């Protein structure tokens, strides 16, 4: 299996004000796939993208980029 992928597995995220932006999001994008992220304002598009680089961390579920899970343990210290 290729290590060139982004995978969300049952990802949930709720902002501190209580707004639930992601609720059980699951998908896998592999090398060569073409995708579009569309939706209304407030639908969670930016929140989803912020999870791919660790600027936001899932409250439930798992985000993987390649073979690396995106979590506090794997992010570099800032």
C-alpha cells in the first residue's frame, strides 16, 4: 500500500463555543486522486483542512497523513 495518502477515520471536532464542525468524517485520498472540497459557509471545510497539518486536533477519531498519525505526540515542538 502506498504511503502517499490522507485519511480521516470517524473524525469529530467541536469548537470551544460548542459548535460541532466535524461529526464522524471518514474518507481516504490517495496519490493521484482528484478531489474538491465544497460546501456552504460554516460547513467545516477550513476545519477539515486545519486537521491535515495539526493546527487543529480531532477530539475523536484519527487523521493520518501517510503513515503518520496527526496527534500531539507526532507534531514537532513549537
